[in-house]
C-alpha cells in the first residue's frame, strides 16, 4: 500500500514514516502542498495524508483541487486546529476523515486501515467468486486461468450478479438493467442469455452453478462456499497486528528519546524571542521562527504523550501571532509560558485526550448588490438565521472577496448601472470556477429572458426584490441545505430515545430519511426490510453491543459494504481500536455536534454513491 504524506512538521513526518513503515506501508513525503499536488498527478497512491497549514498551497485548497481533478483515493486530514468548523470545511472539501493533532497513534493507524479498506471498495478492479474473476477495468472474465468469451449481455448479467450477492433480480428488472431503451425483447431473452452464460461457465470447468433460480421470483448469485480455515486466518491476522503494534510502540519510545534531545535547541529559540520582545528594536525574523517552532511543538508534543506540553505550545503560538510589537508584559507572559512548558516536559508522557469542542462557524453568505440600505437590512436579519454576511457593491469587489475567502452561498444582483459589466458575467464565472457554490439571482428585473439566461448560466434560484427579507433568507437556507439532498435512508440504532429523536430531527432538513431503532435485537429484521444506505450504531446497548453488530454485518456478503458510523460517548483508544478493527467507516463522539455529524454522513453517502458509479461506469 502506497501512502503520500504531505506535512511540513519534521517530527510528525519522522514519527509517521517510522510507524507506518513498521506496518509495511510504503510511504512517500513532501512538505508543501503544490509539490504534493504534482506528485498526486504523476503517481498512483492508495491514501493521502494532508496537513491543513502547508506552504505554497494549503491542505483545504489542495484537497479541493484533487477532488475536482477526479482523483478518488481516500484522504485523511491532519491539523492542529481544534474548532469544529475547520473539520466541517475539511470534510466538505472532499476529505474522508479528519484527525486533530495531537493524535493517538493507535487511533490514527486504525483510521488509516479503515480508509484503506474503503479505498479498496471504491477502486475495486476485480469481482471474484471462487476461481472465477471478473476484471471491471479491462472487461475480462477468467476462470482458473482460462479466459471466457462472453457476449455483452452475458457479461452484463455476470457483473450484475457478482456486484449484488444474494439479491434476487426478476426478469423484468434484468431487462431494465442490461438491455438498452431502444431494445424490446421479451422476458424469454433473459432465460436464453442466462442459459448461455451457464453453458460457457461449465465449458471452462466450473462445476458449481453460481446463478441460482429462485422459482417465481427470478435469479440471484449463490452464496460462495465457506472455507473452514477462515477463523484460523483471522486469528493469525490479529496476532500479526498485535506484534506490529508492539513494534510501533517501541519505535515511538525510541523516537521520543531522540525528540527530547532537541528540546535545548528549541528552548534557546524561545528564549531569544523573549529577549526580542523586551528590546526596543526586535528582530522580527526571530519572532517568526519562534512562532513556527511553537506551532510544530503544539502538533508534535501530544503525539509523543506530552499533552499538556502541546497545549502550552499552542498558547505560545497564539501569543506570538497576536503580539509582534515589543512589550515588556508580553515578554513576561512568554517567559511564564516557556517555564511552564519546561515543567510539563519533565513529567511522564501519557496518551492525549480528545480536544474539546468549540462553537461552530456560521454559514458564509456573500451578497453582491449596490443597494446598501437593502443589504444592511438583510445582513442584520441574517445573523438570526445563523449566516455571516459579506457585501460586495459590484462584481469586481466580489472577485476580491472570492479570492480571499470562498462563501458557501451567494445572492447576486444582475444590474449595476454604474459599472461596465452586469451580474451575468460574474454568474458565468462562478459557474465555471466555483460550481460548488450555489448562486441565487436577486433582482428587480422580472423579465422572462433574464430568468432564462440566469438559469442557463447556472443560477440555483431567481428571487425578486419585492420579496420580504424573511422570504429571501428562507430561499437561501433551502438552496444551501439542499445542495447535497440524497433521499437516502439512514438506520439509527440507539437505546436512548432522545438521541434517536435528535438525529432524526437533524437529518430531516437534508433530505435524509432517518429510521430510528431502539431495540438492537431487531436490527437484522429491519435491515432486510428497509435496506438502508447508511447505518449509525451506538456502542453500549442491551442484548447486543454496537461492535458485535458491526462485526456481524461485515461478515455478511450482502451487507459487507454498507457504510457504518458509530455515535458514542466513548473516547478510550482501546474502544476506538475495536470499532475500526471490526470494520467501522467512521466514529463521532457524543454529545452530537450537528455540523460535523451531518458533514460526515453526507460525505460517506457521497463516497458510496461514487463507488457504485465507478463500478457501473463502463456500461453507462
């Protein structure tokens, strides 16, 4: 497995290279975003690990560019930013997972393994049933080394059955899936092609009939015979994993010793910064170096078990970021923090805890309009709706704002009498360069040709200025929330009715149908009846805990690829390891942070939709 790590902190790089190499991952590194983008375009990677704060091209922009270029490998983001809004932005930019520095190494490895499993499913090339192998990339079918020469219809039937084990397809459904709209065969055509497929499989030596006839219903793929040594293999893999983890802990301990040897040099730089803050003419380059060193310490100390040191490092970074003007009180404050850092690093290292949550960032709304009275009125009302509003009086100012900070939704006037251009020009640019941002036209003009032109150029909605502010903000809210409407079904299993109600209420505005289940013993019955697109599990429940349920689902061929997200109050590393070891795709801690939970659910549904699209793309 080939991993690209894009990180500018040398200590983090060294730690991850040593740890992941111990697990036999091949890892390549670079310390700036632009070089990382060039490497992604030049080579194939199974996983990307990105820091957010990178030179030349930041991690969020890099992630967006990678996704816009069509690359679908899993992306894990690392950052020192603790606020929830940063996590939401990262996930919405296309990241599959997000972990905050300082991180617990065992949790990071578990998340990497989960993403690797997920990546295999998304980029799967072969569908296998015993000795039969179907390669979806080159459209080739082999049995025990012998190539089968199938017609397009036979190939389509075989691929459909292999992709959907245990699912029964009626003849009419098979006609819809395999035959084109301009063909009008009868259902006997399905029987004829399945008979031909069976004969060709038998001719190359397949003794078992992999297509089962379910009388009165249709056809399905037979369950593949189970091998008796599967449990032995699983136990062997667990033993090997345990040995690898022990090796990693030894590596971390050794690297911690090496890291501690660099402390005197780092403290010398921080003490130079204290002296500069006390002087009349400070050397700002030293202050800048000290701030950068504090940023690295904040990210790396916690990874080696110095959690309190990491917190102090972040305080030093923030102090140097806000106070570059020399002042005696600032010098004294920095001296106190440096002494506190020395004391914390003399203590025994321990495992870092999860960072605390903070306030979420409001939705960013950009209004492009020269009517200052109206825009100020909307701006005041929008605060009550959870919007942060920026106003651009003309398209030129709007372009400047877009270059500095990308909004999440735009209200655009079409007419600017004092300008050489109108709003249509900007609308066309937004559709081409920022297709992810919904644009609502907001104008006095109600002429049909303006509506048609706005729709042609990509406007999401056309609003007239005769509408009240409440109506305008309602329209903005609806368009923003419906950008990723999926109509997907989410099964939520939790024995707490309050949690079930909260999740159901939270998901409803996003077009997600939440099905609450308070009795985990009925999971399989409900699973088979509603066929959800995503499953949310609590850990501690009566009858069966979530880890046991996840393990059972992953062992079932039909449900093995169902996205599973855990929602629990647990944060202990050993629990997180178990969750990911049994096949979880993601983990969110209680209490529920609404933007993060929604972003993770929508991200997982989007990735699942993409996986299915990739598996079918050659017949579209």
